[in-house]
C-alpha cells in the first residue's frame, strides 16, 4: 500500500491474514507455474458459463475442444470461466466460486486427440486424468477458486 503524502503506512505487525488467505496463497502458487506456461500463448476467447445443479451450458466457441459443461449436481449452482488460447487448442478452466469446490463435467468434441494437462506444481505437460471416470463426460475437480490448464497440442 502506498501512503498518501503526509500519512504513514499502517504497521504490518497489526495485520492478520483473513479467511481467504489460504485460498489466495494456493492460487498464487499455481499462477506462477500456469502463468509461465501461458505467457507466450495468444488468447482467443474467454467465457463465463454458469448453471444450476446439473444444468448444461453449450460452449459457443468455434473449434473449441470443449463442447459443453455442466455442474454434475455438486451444489445448487455453478460458475466456471473458460479461457481459450492458441486457436482454442489450450483451455484454462476456473471455478468461479471462491467458497465451494466444484466438479465440472466436460463434453469433448474430438475423443481421438489426447487431452493433456499442465501440472500446476511443476509445469510438466502430461495426459489428463478423469477425476470421476464412471460419470459420463470428462470430470474435472476444482477447489474453490481453483483452475486447471488443458491442452490438445
């Protein structure tokens, strides 16, 4: 915080982390790794999709590997942001709810291409694993405010 002229900054020793501090700390750790991966990528679209319970939203991005998304009845409502990069071949999926985890069910366009995921701790690209393989579609588990990065390149 930059103090205004004639004022001093509040003492840091009096500050106490708020209830969202662990969430922010976890997300900031992942942002460094995912940000390094995305730094050279070109953004092609951003969508914020939401629905209720197991309602499905179609992804209206031409050439997107993700056709639709739903909330798989993990709560009364859901909200996810999808960021598309590199001609829609790379997708960032973020849980917009900062209070509740989510289980997004993705309907994919082309099952012949291997869906890869960027490890948020190491930056290594590896095959993506379905978090709930017995449900239809491809399930992605996300903690509150969490994001995962997928690529089909």
